[in-house]
């Protein structure tokens, strides 16, 4: 007599217990991937820097590295237009700061650290040349044209409405993606941006004394340091930005568990 075989059917309880590991491992993969991504978030994406429109005859405190060297070393830039015969500037030649990151990056914050003191041009006083607004653009590699990320954005009221205290010169800046150095005087603006760029153009359209009501004030800007805060996005072997790895890991886990015989 032929013995009957009985097919095992997975009960709802057993199926639930089998699915649990998938959910747990998927969650772990997300956590691992987010941790990996967070390792790319940095307090400053600036790798190289070039100024355009600064008066080249004034070199004191205008060394490029002072702009982003990670310390409160003053960077001072009077506009070329500030040296016209009447000593005025019409804003047509506000300096531009060309910034490159080490590969692709996504910038979502800017921080300005107060200078240690303000150089005097004419009747310039301490803090006169603090920037009070900024414009940030990213270079489109396909068109070689800078595209706006954020335009003529003011820094926060606490910075703009009163002259903040000055930082001590040449102090190391200890900052992170989440926070600037709270032992130093700085201002920060966060903005929405999801676009990848490797080159940026930064401008400061206004300072505490520019433009004034007569639009004849001398343009100069001075900072103790600048941080463009964001994420560095590495490239894969094909030179393309890497994707979020958790997507691939979850798909792999899903395919793996599909191969298990639940019956």
C-alpha cells in the first residue's frame, strides 16, 4: 500500500516568525547605510579658493588660506572699485569667491565667523565690513554656467541688527556638520539644496556699511573664516555619484529570502 505524503503548510504564526529576520536585517541595513552616509557630512567642503575683484595691492590679511583654513585668521578683501578717484563703489564689481570642493558635494549651510578686528578704510570702524547677506551659486558642468542656489539671503537678525563681539585671532575652529564652534562668534544660515556641484561662486552683496542710503560707501568685506557645510558625495568606478547603498542591500535581502522554501 502506497504511503500518503502530507504537504506541510506554513501556519500564519510560522510565516510571521520567518519574516521577522527580514524586517530586522532590513532595518539594520538602513542604519548601517545611514551611518555610512553620515560619515560624508562635513563642516566645510572647501578644498580650493580663488577671489575675483579684490584689490591686489592690499595683501595684508588677504591670503586665500585665511578664508577657509579652519581658524579665525582674518580674510580681508576691499573691492577693486573701492580705489576709484572718488573712493566710492557702485556695486558693479562686488568681489566673487570661487570655491571648489574635493569632488561632488551638496551644500546646505553657510557659516561666517566674526573677524578678530576690522581694518580701517577711511572712517571704517570695527565690524563695518562684516557681510550681512550672501548669494551662492553652483557651476553646471554641462553648460559651464553658475546656477543660483540661494540669492541675496540675509544672515540672521542677531548678526545683522547688532555688531557681534570679535573673535580672538588665529584660534582653531572646532566645528561639525551639525554645529559651528560654540566657543567662537559666528552666524549660520541653513537652506534647501539637493543639487550636486563641485564648484561654487559665493558673493556678499551687502556689509554693515554697504550699500548706504547714498550708495557711495566703500565696499570691503572681512571675515574670520567661512564654512560651506554639506555632504561630500564620492563617485563610483564609472565616475558617477554613488547611490544610497541601503536600497541595494534591501533588494539583496529580499531576493535572498525569496529563495527560502516556506512550504
